[in-house]
């Protein structure tokens, strides 16, 4: 009996492979029938049907590794279907001894067994995959495809849809902001033309009111705008914040006093701070969305508002000075009025023959002196740098000066009248003062001066009432009050 040249195991007659290690036996003969079973044989090869010995691990005829499916086998455990093929190609068999197929040696290939089924797929040298392996491979392949598809969808929506969402938000906000841009330009234009006139401040307030309405409407629309994604929502929130700040600015300008003289530098500075704050909020918005319409704030408008406010404060100071001066003028009215009325009463009593001419002349001289004192008080007044104040002072002085002149002339006429009646010894005269005595030049001068004083007082009343009305001071003065 021959032995296996690899492991020394006895071989049956006609054996082409070693039943113990599966090595091919280098014999030129190939058995035509089933190889005789080794002593104590048990089982049949699942590939070629040859009888297997009890201790055979490989078929001596075809070299197939013994499996649990071999007829009659009970000793060899069934291999794992996912790790071991049902048919083992002889040259792939492992062997612990050198010189065998397991160490890389390639023995001559045996003739193809007549009963071996062809592999279902792959090359002849690859073992066929089991049905369980194919199922697990298909599952893994399907999972890989699903994962790849999910990644692709995430990438698409993360990059493309997110970008499109920001662009969509900008597109939605664009028509919301444009009316605000236009209204802000109109308000800036009105501020740039501001002056100390009621018409100009009215134009500013009107334009700022329209701006406030436009900003309020834009804010309401921006609050309702839909933004997909964090970047798009950041753009929308920045827009809403800018509009809220803009609304405060517009409301502040619209609340400016209708009287430009009431403007203050503090109010102008606050408006400038609000404008700067709003401009900063819009800058934050444009950093996120440069494609949005730009809302600008005119520096010239802010400068003009402060300039006019400073002029208004200066005018307010002048108003205070003018009001104080007017109070000083009015405070002199009682004194000048009293002296004038004393002179008128003296003249009336003389002509009524109640007092004699010498008595009347003395009293009239006293009136003239009092009026000269009133003129001195008027001269001591210092009017503010306002032509109206200077005019009031000049008119008042002329009125009092004219009456002082009239009092002097009346006093002179009365002394002449006294001499006239002392000569005749007729006092009081029986029929009143004779008419020819009124032809005295002093009387004519006194009468003319008193008429000039009346005209001056009437003019003074008009000037004082005009200032009082502008300053909010008491008015309604007449010529008889001075």
C-alpha cells in the first residue's frame, strides 16, 4: 500500500488525493470507479460519491473536504455557511506540513469530477457564495446606498436650499424696505431746508410723519416674513431691529415743536444720536444682506437741524431779553401817564375858571419837570439787539418828550394869562377866558406839542401790543395808558 508523500498516511489503491491532508497523490493513474473505502470506512463523498473512510477528512478520489452532508458522517462538524464553502478546491486546502498546497505550492490540477456542479458565479477558482452571504451582502449594499442618498440630500439642502433661503428672504424684504428708503430721503431733504420759519418746520414734521408711517408698515411686514434657516432668520431679525430703531427716530422728528423758535440744541443732538444708532443697525443688516436697498442718513440734514436749533436757542435768549425790556417799558407807563394827566387836569381846571392862571402855571411847570424825569428813565433803558426794541424806546421817548414840551408851553401861556387878568383886575372873568388870549404863540406851541404826543402814544401802543403778542406778554395797550 502506498503512503501519502506529504503526511505519510496510507493510501488506498487508486487514490488520487490523501484522505487525511487532501494533498494530491502524484500518480498517473486515475481510478475509473469509486475509490475503495479505507478500513472502517463510513460515509460517501458529497461531490463524486466515493466511499469515505471513518477517519478521512478529504475524499481520496476528488479531494473534496468532508462535510456534515456526506452520507453517513457523524464525526465532522458542519462548517459555518458564511465562512466555509461547500466545495473546497484541492489546491486551496491548508496543510500544516511543508511542501503541500497550503504553503503556496501548486500541485497539478486533477481532472474535473464528472458529478461536480458548476459554480453559480465568479471565476472557477472562487468558491460559490452561500444564499445567506448573498442576503447579507445585499442588505449591506442597500444600507450603503441609503446612507449615500441621505448624505447627498443633506448636502443639497444644507448648501443649496440654505443659500436659496437667504436669497428668498432678501427678495421678500427688498420691496418692504424700498418705501422706507424713499421716505427717509424726503425727510432728509426737508431737514436740509429747515429754517426759523413755521413753514419749514411744518414741512419737516409732515415728512417725518410719512416716514414714521412707512417704517411702521415695513416693520409689520418684516415681522410676518418667513425665513428658512439660521442665516435667513438672522437677516430677518436684523431687518426688524433696524426698522424698530428707525421708527423711534422718525417719531422723534415728527414730535419736533411746531414753533421753530422752540427748537433746542439738546433735541437736535438727541435726533442725531438716534440717526447714528439707526444707521448702525442698517449697517449690521447690510453686512448680512448686501443686496438689500441702502437706507442712508444725510449728514447735512443733521447739521442743519442743529444749526437751526442753535439759532432758535439764540432767538429764545433774545426773546427773553426783549420780554424783559418790554416789561421795563411798561413799568414806566404809570409815571408818564400820571404826569400827563396832571397836566391835562390843570389845563381843564384853568379853562373852567376853577384855579387862577398863576396857580395853573406853577402846577404845569411841575408836570413838565415830572415828564422830563420820565424821559430820563426812558433814556436809561438798554434795548436788546433787536430793531423793534429800539423802535419802542424811541417812540415812547418822543411821546413823553412832546408832552413835556407841551407842559412847558402851557405854563408859559398861563403866566401870560395871569398878567393879562392882573392888569384888568377881572378874575375870574365874567364870560370866561377871552378868545383872543388863545392866540398867544405859547398856547399854539403847547397845543401842537400835545397833538404830537398823542400821535406818538398811539404809535407806541401798536408797537408794544405787537411785541407783547409775539412774546406772549399782556397786551391791549392804548394811547391813554401811557
